[in-house]
């Protein structure tokens, strides 16, 4: 952050310079996600003694929360720099998947919430879950790095935002692997003709099988990487239990979770560990 003129220009604002720098706020926010603490009140109560050793100017909790929300776009900029360091931005093959992200209790009134209008009712078949919220659509490289992501309402089918998400990477991606939700002849034809990207998905029950057994076994192993990344966002980073009360807060938390996942892979690479062995970083 300190070495980037673009980020420093974005951070320039009038007034007295805060004691806890913006880069330190981002560091604490990523640390909070890496250790799996979705609630800031728990994070402050349990980890403040250790934090004060390294960040003696930590503000009170509500001010930390406001400053973190103000820095959500900077967190995403930091994540883009991490992608360059990992070499993920030049990957030519990726997998696509979606993850349910509830925002409000299913039976609660939705009209008095900040999520009304941007969220909707949705169904996650793999989890047999009905929820009110959004979907997180991820593009994941074959090494487990989240290349890009998009938030949509929970109502649209998984295949609807695919073209918009892939369009951002048409210069580098050659093939994208999806599950049966992305098995549509029209969608696959559009991706190939308009973007030059081959969208591969397994055949449905009523369709003839394509490719050899060995090819689909290899495909399944690659798909497992994307599913594991989504699983880590759900289980270790508590994607479904983000405790956000506004769209702004939700975007900040998801940006921090995805950035923390990326920096966890970078730390593992430095230490010669498996890229997706992120649980050990929280100990």
C-alpha cells in the first residue's frame, strides 16, 4: 500500500493523520479473517491483548469498523497486487462455482432491512437450503487462487452472470470448468463465439456422455480445487455468518474474506506448504 502511488492518492484526505495507519487497519482486518473470527466484538474481546503488542494505537471497536468499511476498495486493490505476486492473473484455465450467502433470517421481515432490493430468496440444492441473500460467484485457478468474484442476488440461476464474469478475463482464459449448472448449449456457444473461452461442464442424466473416462476424472480433480476454495470460504472464513447489517458492510466483509484467502495461499507458498492448507495458519 505504501509503495503504490495509486493507492496513496486514493487514501489522501484532509484532517489529522490517524494514529493507526490505513495499512495497519487492512492488516488487522485480514488477520481477523484468517483466524476465523467473523464477529468483531469477539475478536476485540479475545485478541486485543495480543493485538496491542503489535498495534498499540488500536482504536475502539466501532471506529475500527468504520475505518475498515471506508477501506473496502483498498482491500480489493491489495488483493489484485497479491494475484500478480502469485502469477494467477496469467492463468489460462479456471473453474467457476457459486456459494450461497444468507443476509437476513429466512422468516424475518425483509422490508425493514438494508438488503431489500439487492437480495432475494434463493435455493442451494447441494446444501438443501432456502435462504434470503446473495450469491458469491467465484473464478478459481487450478492452484486454488480466487481469480475473480461477483456478487448477485440469490434468485438468478448460476449460469446468468457467467458471461459478465468471464468477459473481464477473455484475454487470458482459454477454458473454464463448471458443474452441471453451467451445462447449457446456448451459454457454451456464446462463451466460445463471443469471448473465445471453452466452457466445459459434465453431461446431465438425459444427455449422452462426452469425452473419455480419464478426461472426466482429470476434470473432476480440477473441479475439486474450486469446490475446496468455496468450502474454505464457508467453513474457515464463515461466509454464511458474516454478521453484516448493511450492503456496505457485506461488501467489506466479503472483500476481506477473499483477500485473506489469497494472502493465506501466498504465505503458504513462502513457507513451502500446500497452497490450500489454510487451516494451519489459524492456529
